[in-house]
């Protein structure tokens, strides 16, 4: 068959001829052989869908869906081919959802997948792929709607698909990969460490099942590195971070030089080397973090939403290098990247609070280094934006108020404006009240507030008693 030869060799001319022959056969069938119409409608739909995947013309996919719907309608309820027709329609509708984003297509794809599975005998070899498809569609619906029940069902279908797939079958890789992804997603949602452990196990199984020269090894190394990095963040085991870096380097080495996937690999490695620098303090790790972050950012399109996090990561690394070496150019570049990160972050995004706060710290540092009041003014402006973007019960609020108290105090010392001093008092009190009893920063904030309250005896008396009590337990 021409369609089969196209699948084997990839010559588009074979597919074009197959579509032409299928259309001619269908025209004859509709006139004289109604009983054969369903099969020929299905064949034509399949060929059109293959051309859509090759060329990307949405009209081919629309026609493929129409012909497949007609094939299903022409098939008796008790006919064994109904399962295949439902499955084909589910696949095509899911592809249209990926192209257009209409949620109705995803809902209908899921419905057809469930119908296909219900109509397929329990010992049929196609059940594995049907379970797998349903898992993918349900997990996609979870991502869109956030209904945890969809994710639970996706995991169940993934486990059923894996159980129905022979050990030596090449689809073992994708089954393990999918389950790793879905367990990781549930870990992100519920925080249950056992889900992350299962995700890592499936990631390791997927990697072990891939030949060493297979192009998919890069993806499996990357996925496994991400999962192990998440475990490091949760448990703090340095071995996990080392292993995550190793998988990241393996992934990068296996990705072709001209592949856009290299951007993500560089970004991941930049974050991991930065994390290892924070843990061990090796300057070489910080240099590597900066290098990988720069390459990742350079490869990120201007209109890509990932640019915000890329600028933020690079700015943070450059600021740390400034703290180590004192090179003012690093501070200026860090501030520039911080501003770019903030500008690329949507107004209602939860990361805006942290990015305002980081910029406040950078501008304050610039004021301390250069003595120019303009950076101090900007530090105050960004820090004042931060509390509005952070939830009332967020632990970062204490540090934000503490910073603002310091900034207003510094400006008062420079300009002598008592309004700045009053604001410094106010933020010092806010920082103190937001710092839990027994917190290691509480003593220092009490001391700072006490200094600000000099001359206000009625307020400072009780603060002094707390300060003396806490200071006695602080290792100075």
C-alpha cells in the first residue's frame, strides 16, 4: 500500500497518491457498496491526518476529523471496528486541541478515548496505547483546569498502560517517562515525597531502557536531572545535586548543537551550579552558573515568557559575584537584568514581589558603593512595591519591612527629613511584629528598632526589656 510505503520511506508523493486513490475508492463505495464505506472513510481520514503531520495544513486535519466522524457513524454499535474509530478520532481531536487550544476538542478526545477503551477486550494488545492516550489527555486537562481527579486518573491509566506493555517493548520508555512526569506533577501539587520518589524511579527506568546512541537519551537525562534536583531542594542531600548536575551535563552533550532544546539544558545547569555555589562556596561553580545562564538567555526568543526567569537567574549570579569580587560592572549588569526580569513579569505574577525586593537590594548596594541618592530612591520605590505583591502571611514580609526601615533611615541620615525617620520607625515596627519569637533575626531587629526609638522613652522601654532578654541568648 502507498500509505504504508510512505510510513516506511517518507516520500510525500506516496501519501499524495494514497489520498487520491482513497478519495476515488470512497466515491465508488458510496454509490455501490455502503457496507464498505466506514473502512474507506477511516482510511482516507488516516491519510489526511498523516499529511497534516507532515505539512501542517490545518485543513487536512479538519477533513481527517470529518471523515473519521463519518466512519464512526457508519459503523454499527456492535461492530468490532468502533473501538479503532473512537481511538482515531480521539487522537485527531487531541492534535487539533494542541494546534488551536479549544478545550472542547480535548474533552471530546477524552470521551472518544474512554469509548475506545470500553469497546476493546481486556486481553487486546491495543489497550496499552489506549490507556496511554487517555493518561496524556487527562493530564493535559488537569494542566488546563486544575482538577486533581484528572491527574489521579492519568496516573492510573499510565500504570495500566505500563502493566500492559511487554518488558522488552520500545514503548516502555514513553510509559515510564509519562508516569515520571505525572507523579512529579502530583508531588508539586500535594507535596507528598513518595510521589517524587516514584517519579525518579520511573525516570531511571526510562533512561535504562534507552540505547546509548538513541536521540531520546538527552530528554531522559534532562527529565531525571529535574526530578533529582527537586529532591535536593526538598531534602538537601548534596549527592542529589551532584547527580542532577551530571544528568544535566549528559543531556547537554547529547543534544545537537543546532537544537533549541539546548537552551533549557543550559538554563537547568545554570540553576544547579548556582545552587552548588550557595552550598559549597566554590567560585568556579558561580562562574559556570553565569556562563550557562548567559547562553540560555541569549538563546531565548524576545517574546518568550521564559526570559523573565532567565534575566532573574543571571542577575542573581552576577550580584553574588559582585559581593565576592567587588567589580562594579557586575553590580550594574545585575541591576540591568533585574529590571529586565521585572519588566517581563506580568502584573499579577507571584514572582513580582521577589523581583521588586531583589532590585531594592541591588539599588541600595549601589547607593552604599557610590553615595548617589538616586539608587537609594529607587531602592525605596521597589521595596515599597514589594509588600503589595506579597501575601500578608508571607515570611518574606518581615525582611521587606526591615529593608525599608534601613533605606529610610539611610536617607534620613543623608537629608535629615523627619518624615523619612517616621517611616523608618514604622517599618522597623512592622519588621519586628512580623518576626516570630525565637527567630534568629529577631534580636537584631529589636536592636535596630531600639536605636530608631532613641528619644521615645515610653515606646522603647518594653522593647529594651525584650532586647535584653533575647540578646542574652544570641551568640554575638
